[in-house]
């Protein structure tokens, strides 16, 4: 090739050296006619291309397949193709260069009358970021795919410590989950977002049920604003940057359907759940779906939607609500069995914290029935069920024959038990390193249940956070929370010096010794829970509950900057915390 190139160059140079030759007059006239025709054709072509671009028939610019689809507003009603891009390598890596060209989304007049104002009508959506604005009435499992793009990219990885989404994770015993919950987002909790529950006591607003009752027609507007702003794409980016690789996304049954006279806002949170999964995908983060609120309330606590009586499996409506919950799972599992979710949804949660008082045999049968439905519908993710606060030992040998496809989930806290909350700082760290570590290690063996994860924990060492024990519920720490009778203060000092002022202070006001304790306590729990399949911290973000927010902990330097890079472990001596008082 080199010699041919040189020969051509020599001929060109020779022609240039001799100078141009004047064409005959007739040839010159023909040349000008030819050039005129060419220019006319080019002009016509340019006009045509311009029209096609303006109508969005031809797209100009680069970007990922999903970006192009979202930008064009094309009818992505199939929801079934994969871009198949190759893996990338940086933390939460993804190509967000070349932003998509803005396009015109449908107007309200373009929406069929039968769909106007429903959850499939994009003109009624508050926030379009990250969503496909085209209209489609297609559903999977009777659940809408509206807002999704038909193409997706599973090449991102959360950090260099884990594989990209399109590669197998491998053994969770060897590479445990390091994850975080998105609590208080799609299932409200008063202690995470107290601003939504700021009403006079007489209003009786204590949970999402009574909040929606109180708001009436305004409930949709208030809650959708919360869904759109509380958790955004930036949160997923920051989660990956913190060395976390999984998110647990709590949502409630009214994302799918409401029953009887439920005041809940039906369907709106569904769209935000789907968008959250796509943002997790963009940053290489795997997802654990968590049905946090079941019909009838599975535990009577505010995070189930309605505080008070348990109407799931128990009481006159218990069987009806248990059946409804199975029907919800039938629809959800049909939807999430789509190919697009195979790589990004790693775990499918059956129900959060069923009450300990529920009949064990009935709960076990319901769990087995739910498992069978989800498996039959083709979900490949491992399913997860709660130990229902009974302790891991209670489930040894239960629900056999499912191998690694069924995982038990335990939620581990030191602050809801007066015997644990009263421990000294060093005793709490020893509790995590010795007792909790052994508990997880025993559960994961063949003599225990088997696959075991910790779906919730926190570094909080008091129950002082506002509304943590229910709206206006007081605290065990100060002795103002009553569980069937008057309580004494539960801090280690056990007297009137027990104050929530220090625990509820801004972390900027924490002493260095207290910061050192909180960070060590967090690391001790990480170390212990990694004896099993890993952990999900509760929770990523909170308005003011600093010891419950992983995000706030990072900012305050009371959490490791990178979750898998830690400067202490349970094999080392518990450090000294100076003169840290035990009422702190």
C-alpha cells in the first residue's frame, strides 16, 4: 500500500507542476450546466433532510440507545429489546455525553379519552426526567410500561470491585451485598420525612393512610412532588460512588391497586419505581424489590401504610387480604419477568416484616404460595422473605427444597430492645462483632435456614429520632415511650441524665469521640453481616435523622468513604473512645 500511495502522489505532483489546461469552449459550457444541476439537487436534498429532522423522522447526534429512545418520544410499546453494549469499567460508569435532542411530547389532545388523566397519560405526569414521553397503552401483567424505553444497556458496573450487570455476580457468600435502602420514598415513614406529617395532633395524621385521608384531592399532587424530588438520579450516582452495589426499593401495594375505600394514591408511585430501576441500571447498581406494604397491613406499623390493627392473614379480613397480596405478586412477577429486568433485579422481596404475632404455619404457607407464583411466572431473581422478627433460628429447616432461590431477610437493630439499647458503647460493638456475626454465620449453614441477608440496620445507638416510634411516640432512651407501662430511661446511665439532645444534634456538633464510636459501630455491623449474603443499610436519605442516613453519614465522616475499603474490622481490638459519656 505504501508504494501505491507514493505513485499516486507522484502523478498528482506532476500534474500540478505542468499547470492546468484550458478546456475547449463547448466542454466549459457543459461543465457549468452539470455543476448547476448538482447544486440544485443538493439544495433540494438539504431541504428534504431539514424537514425530516424537524419532524424527528431522522435523528442527528449520538448517545446511548436508551437516551435516543427517550429523546424521540418514539412509541416504545414493545419493551423487549436489549442494546447489548459491552461492559464499562469505572464506578457507576455510563456514557452520558451528547445529550439527546429535545422533542415535542404529545399534547393532551393526542391522548385517547379512555386514558386521559390515568397513569398511562404522560401529559398528566409531574416529572418527565428519565422517562419516555410517548403514549402507549400496552401492559405486561396488567401493569403499564408507559415511560419505559424499548432499549436498555446493562454494561455499567457500580464499582471496580463488582461485575457489570451483564456478567454473573457469582457467589454472594464470597462477594456479599453492600447496599442501601431507599426508605421513605415510595412508602412513606414519618421519621424519614417529618415535613409531610407536620400537622396538629388533632388532625390525626400518623401514617400514609391518614395523610391521604387528610389531604383528599390534594394527595396526588403532594405525593407525586415527593416522589419526584426526594430521590433523584443524582442519588443513584452518589450511591455507586460510595462503593455500594445494591439498592433495596420499598414500595407498597397501592403502586399497583387500591381496595375498598383505600385513600391511598393509586398507581403514581409505579412510574417512579420503574424510573428508579432504570437509574440503578445506568450506574450498574443491582436492585432488590421490596413490597413494603401489603393489603390490610402486615404488621400494624406506620411503614405498612396504616398503623394499628393487622388485617393481613389475621382477623375477619385476613384471608381476603392475604389472597389480594398473592394477586399483587402475580401481576408484579409477570411484569418483572421481562427480559429487561433479568440482569438488574437481583432479588424479589415477598413482604416486609410480617408481624411476629401472626400464626407461623399460616405465614409459612402464604410465603410458599407467593414463592410458587413468582417462580411460575418466570422471575429469575432470588426471592426474599422476612424472618418476621422471630429470629433466624426459628426458620431453620423451614421452606426446604429451594436452594439459593429463596433467601431469609433479618432486620437487626440494637435500639428497640431495652436490654440492648442500655449497653455501653463498647458493649454494642462487641454485640455486633460477637453475637450478630455468629447469628449470621449459623443461619447460613446447612443446619440453619441457608441463604441469609440483613435487609435493614443502622448505626443509630438511640431511638431518639422524631417519630421513630410513631408520630409523637417518645423514646426508650429518655423513658418517654410506653410499651404497656411506664418506662425508665434506657441509656446506660439509666437516670435523668439520659437526653436525646446530643443524639439528635447536627453531626457538626458531635464530639470526635462520638464520631469515632458511630463509625466503628457501623463498620462492626458491616463486618458481621458480611458473614452471610451481605447487607442493606436503612436508609440512604432522611430529612433530619442523621444517624439513619447513609448520605448524611458520609458527609459527617461517620461512615467509611468507600463501603468496601475500611480501616478497622472485628478481628481487631475495639478502639478507645476517650471519655465518651454513656448518656451520649
